[in-house]
C-alpha cells in the first residue's frame, strides 16, 4: 500500500516538472501516478483525472489503454526528438546508443499499437 503511494508521489513529482520544462513529459509520469494512486489512494487518482486538459486523456488510457491520434503523434514525435538527441550525444559510443535506441524503439512500438478510443478524433 505505502509502496504504491510512494511510487505515485514520485511519478507525480516527475510529471509536475513537465509543467515548467517543455521537453519533459508530464502525461507519462501522471499515468504511472494515477495507476499507483488507484491502488493506494483512489481519491488522488480522481484528482488527476479531474485536471481539465490532461485528466480525460489519462483516464481513457488507464481504463482502456487507448490513445488518440494527437496523443500518439505527440508521443512518437517526442521519442523521435529523444532519439535524435541521443544519437548526437552518443554517436561515438555504440553500446549506450544501441541500448537507448532499443528502449525508445520498444516504447514507440507500444505507443503505435495502442488502439484509438471509440469516439476519438
């Protein structure tokens, strides 16, 4: 119970950083926070779901695993940017570059295979 709450608080804090740093993801961390809070303190998960701009997107993903076209585009665009930055930073180090690009590739595959919500777009 406490471990879920601690994970939720840490994920929420990391997501909050994205409110101030444009290239830092918010939604991903708040999805993790909502999942953790759903197991430890459902009222906190509901608070996240009540956020006007991000709450409905997070609730839809948590409940159905679905992403809108705009959500997929944003996530895949962010991953492409991260891959570019990683390639520039680690171009002389093939092992860390390969590991990083493999992780990004797995994440991109996961995002690309998510269904769209029934009434999306």
